[in-house]
C-alpha cells in the first residue's frame, strides 16, 4: 500500500518541530532568560542565526523552547480529552436511549457552550495564568469532542453481528466496549487526535497571546507574537518567525490527519494503493 503524499509531508513538518522541541530539552544556541539590551533587535546572521528580540534574546533559542511549550501543552490536553472523553462516549453508546446517555450528552453540550478561551478565563480568575491552566482549559474542551466521536462511531457497531454474538456470550457492556468497540474505532480516534493536536497548538498560541498561557520567562510562540506586534515595521522577523512556526506545525498536523484518514479508512485504502 502506497503511503499518501500528504502523510509524508505532514510527518516531515511535524517531525522537524518535534525534533526542535526535543533538542531544546538539553541544548539551545543561547540562553533565553538573560537580557542583553545592547544586542536588542539584531538582524539575522552572525552569532544569532535569526536575530534577537527587543530584549536581546536569541530568536532561534526562543522558537525552539516555544515549540516545546506548544507541543507539550497541546499533547497533554489531547491526552486529557482522550482519557476522559472516549470512555464517556463509549458508555453513552453502550446505554443509548437511557437517562445515562442523555445526561452524558447534555453534559457535553454544556462544555461545548464554553470555548477554551472562556474556560481559561474562568480558571485563571481563580488560579492565575499559567501553562497548566492552559492545558486544563484546552483539555476540558477536548473531552466532549472525543466523547461525541467515540459515541457516534460506537453506535454504528452495536448492531453488528459480532457485537450481538458477544452479548449472547454473556459479556458485559463495559467489556464489549473495551474488547470489541474500542479496537474498531481506534483509527478514527487517532485521526481525530491528530486534528485536535493541531487545534491545541492554535489554542495554546491564542491563550498565550492574551496572557493566559505560559508565563515569562518561558518562551511561547503566542506571547512572542504579542510582544512583537508594536515592532513589526522595524523588525518583521519578530512576528514572522513565530507565526511561521505556528502555521507550519498546524499545516503538518492537518496533513498528517488527512493522510492517516486515507491510510486507515478501509473505504479509502483502494484509492491510495
């Protein structure tokens, strides 16, 4: 089976930023906590490959650590959505038409009524802005997304013959969901997880842009954009580099999602083989 071209391109783009995030754990060209006013707004080249910001910090180093921040926040938030949303969706499908299904779905509707930004504002009003609160806000918003996807996919399987056979064999609804339903919807969850990962990158950047995400001195792509908006005409690279990172990362993840869908969906395998 031939691998879809968009999956290859998406994996390459995503892999580059993942590699930058991993390398930043033990190496960056320069420190991002030191301030060097004498070297502020330096153009690209020399000791600073991409130049420096308004405080003299190395842009390349900040972008590398910003990649780590964005990816970590989005990844954990998606993990929260999967860990809590998928079991809820499977439980709702297993008890379709009962009060439990109704309560779970109306609870999802309630969470959907509050965008991640509103949830972040509510959380930070109590606990203050931080990367952890951004994770909670994005993760809470991901729960109903995965719950709906899992429920919708599971409902189409509960009438299949192999599920009826499992019920006749005396297996409980929970066991059927874990042993038969979940493996058959895993490919759909993987694709949705990739999409939510890209949306998590955007959400983290947006929250950091308004000051509700990672706080200084931890670099963040969104906060780098916010700090550069008044300096765009004097040094456009301050905004273009973090914006480019956000765009390319989200593009890579979306291409990966499309490629995985084509690769894992049985109805599309013939088209890519």
